[in-house]
C-alpha cells in the first residue's frame, strides 16, 4: 500500500506512525508545507506568558528522527496543490526550489486541519499587530515583546485562545483589553457559566468589551485601535485570535463531499465520499456521539481517537468512531471551566426536550481546609433521564467531575445511574456524596416528581406570576438577595405558613439549594404549589 498524508500536524504524524506499526511493508509519504511537524499549538499562549519557558518544548518531534525511526518519507516545505481523484495522484510543489511533481497514492489521508480567517481591517498589516495560529506567528510576537516596551495589549476574540492569551499577557505585567463581538465570552458554554468566566476575567483586571468589534488600527506614538461603537484604545500590541474554519480547499476542489460547516464528511472509519480518501481532525465533520448528526469539533482528544480508528481501518481491522462529545476544559487565571456533550443552546436549536439541574457544591468535604465552591449543571432527557450534557466551573476539582460525566455520556448513562455512581472519597478529594451524585439525585427527584424545580434563567420571565421565598439565615441574607423575594428563614417557615399565597407558585431559594429542597417538600405536603430554585 502506498499511503500519502497531507498535513504534518499532530494528526498527520500520528497517522503515519500508527499505520507503520500496523503495516511494516507500507510506503508512507507525508507532505507538510512548513518546516515543522507535530507542533504543540495548544501551548502557544503559555509560551507568551512564560509558563512554558522553552520554545523547543513546543516542537516535540524532529522530522528527520521520526522519519528514520519509523521508515517514513517526510517532506517538509512541500505544499500539496491539488488532488487528482481519477488518477489517484496529488500535485505537489517543493517550496525550496519551486519544482512541481505528481505523487501517486493508493490511499490518501487529508489532515489539513483548520485555517484562521483574519478580518480585512485597515491597519492589520502594521508592526505590532499579529495573529496567533502557528509557531512563526509566535516567533514574531515574542521578538516584538522582547525588543519593545509594552504596557498595554489588546486581544481580539473571547474564545479559548483569546482568554488564555489575556491571562498570559496579564502574567507578563501588561494591562489588557479583550474585545469580543458576541454578547458573552466562551459561547461554547451556557450563559450562567459564560457569566462566571466574564466576572472572573474582569476581576483579574482584564478590560472586557462585549458586543463590539475592532474597526481599524492606526499608527500613532503607539497603536490606536478604533472600535465599531466609537471608542478608541491606545495600545502597544494587538493580538488577533479570529475564528477558524476547516481547511477544505483541496477537498472542495477535488469534489469530496463537505458538511454544513465546510468540513470533510467522513463515516465511522474516517472515510470520505471517495473510498480511497480518508480525513481526520479539524478538517472534518464527524458524527456527534449524542445525536449522530455531523458536527465540527476542532479539539485534540477527538483527533487522537480518529487517528486510531483510521489506522485500524487501513489495517483492515474492525473499528468504528463512536463520535465526538466536544469535551473540553479551560483555565482562566485560577478558575477552571469545563463541559461535555450538548448545551442548552444546541438542544433548543435541535428542538429537543430537556430538563436541567444547576447546583453549587464544593471541591471536597467542607470540614477539610480549602474547600472551594464548584458549580455543576446537568442537562438530561425528561422522559428517560438519559444524560445529554454537563458543565462545571470552580477553582478545584472541575476536570475530575467533567471527566466522570463524559464517561457517563459515552456509556449512555442516565441521571439515575449518576446518582448511584460510587466515586472515591477522602477528605482532601471529595465527599461521601460527591457533587456529581448530588446533581444526579436532584435530577432524579425532578423526574420522580418528588420536588418541582425552576431554572434560574426562567425566573425573571415569570417573576410576576411567582412568589419568591428566600429561606436563608439572616446572616446569609445580608450578603444580597433576589429582588422582590420575601425572606423567611427555613426554621421559621412552619410558624409563618399563613404569610404564603396558595393561589400562585412559590419559588423557594437558599444559598446552595439544601434548605430550599427541604422547604419545598414541606410546602408541597401542605398543599402549596412549591418549586425549588
């Protein structure tokens, strides 16, 4: 078998080495248009902040060494110009001498990744204005900040990379402004968690501008960034972290089927609409593990799973890709946010019914020092309780809980199962009833109608028709309250039932939900229309 791979990032190089381990006799050629392969792009912002001190650690693989170890034909600085499907060849340009030649294949793998689309802004070409997508971009940024005084930096884009850059620029001692065109940071999260990310980022000194865009950049004594809403920022460094899209030019020109987001459509063996062409990574649209629809998930973990499936398929082994969950975790200063599966926004777009639970807990048992607040949200099917998605945020223990719930999603578990999962406990690590179990228990209570609930987002829209009862202690109430709520401490509710209406629903709230749950059960048994917030 003559295998040709286009793209020398982590996906392409992993395909090459995995296929070699399965097939010693295969001829394997990899083309990469840059000088580097398998670069650790997810580490770029952390080198800017000095967390990853040595640039070389972002280049874990030497092309010559990898080629020698696995008997691969790795050709860096070679650009693939076209795929000729009838002839089963690719047209290649050697960037060193300009020579163009045809390379035949039996099987072709497109690991072309994603490409950034920088806006066509006046001043985008000015010194001090950079995108950040690859190592050459990183080198230009580092040369700039090492040789010029920088007091203020402007980051454009409020996604993963933009927020990681903002954190690391603050680490360097810069004042930082972050401009996001959308109404919230991290649109991959539901609004409650996006708001946590926003509040936390601002609390660390970042000037966040939502719902605004960069209109132009002009040279002054410093750079002057003009925003669409009329404000200007005097800054020393502008870093653009624009959205990315599948790098699909080769596939599109060759007539390979593409999905709605422009990614190459693949089946469970990572095969495209052409039986001789496979694809992996940020270039593809593959099935969602929850819904089965084709989705574009440009993340490293799905890529590694796809590589394993593709290599098995080329070796003739029975394996299939189960689909992507979109599980991710991101650090914002000392806050961690993470998610897996579907979000509210996605479920609503699919017109799929769902129920939700949003609860606060702690990273470990409260009597052990340094317990941190941890927020956890479950989205699940209202009929059978099947888990559909989960999100979490906190200063500790967030990744652990999301990994547990990603495992539960993969296994097709329900909230009934999640309530019963036996998790490890010791005081420094968790609680006898972990926040995961607690969320499952609250969800099962809703499904079994032991208690009725209302989501926080639904409260303002229905506030006129609801009686909001705050059952916290007086000390807790002094920290702030929901506007219009009536305060009756939980211990006094039984004696003050006459103050509560019987003609409208009562929404019961407290600090973490425990007192409210007890009072909701009490009121329901007394004939009131009670719901737990």
